[in-house]
């Protein structure tokens, strides 16, 4: 049968109707599969794009939160500094600074200074030295 179709085709006769329909069916299924494949590629691309956008959005939201917290801490610090400036201009604060930092006193007052005990200094020096330095120090005869 195939040889017969080839002979007819060589002589210029058109293909039988069932062959023409078979070719159209193949062409239609190819384009259908191609369209379905393109559709799934487009959907996949949109899903990936949406995921990336959401990830970037969450990063930006966390940055905004961190910056808002930083703004709040800086505003509190600013308020504290403003309070310190207003307090520093008062006479009581100036007197306190003069007494503590400069060691000044009012006429008729006596200043008492309390020194820390000297034992703590020795302990701190021993703690600063390493174990080998302590051993060598004890072994020295000169």
C-alpha cells in the first residue's frame, strides 16, 4: 500500500484523504503540546519571580524594622542629651562638677577623701601575672 501511495504521488495525484487528515492531526497535536509547554514555562517563570519578589520584600521589611528601632534609640539618646544640657546649665550641677572634678569646696567645709585599700592592688597584680612568671619569681635567689 505504501508503494502504491508513492507511485500516485510521483504521477501528481493528491494524497488520499486519510493521509491528509493524519498530517493535520499531527500538526495540531504538535502545536497543542508546544502551547502547553509554553504555558507551563510562563507559569513557572511567574512563580519564581513572585518568590524572589516576596523574599526581597521580607528583607526590606526587616531592614525597615531595624531602622525604626535605631531611630527610637537615637531619639531617646537625643532626649537624654537635651536633658543633660539643660541640667548642665543649672547652678546645682555646676557646683557638683566643681566639687567632684576640681576638688573645690565652700568656705568652712572640710573635704574627706576615702582611698581604696592597698591589698586589692597586690591581688590584681598577681592576677595579671601568668603562672610561669609566679613560679620564676618564687625561684629567684638574688
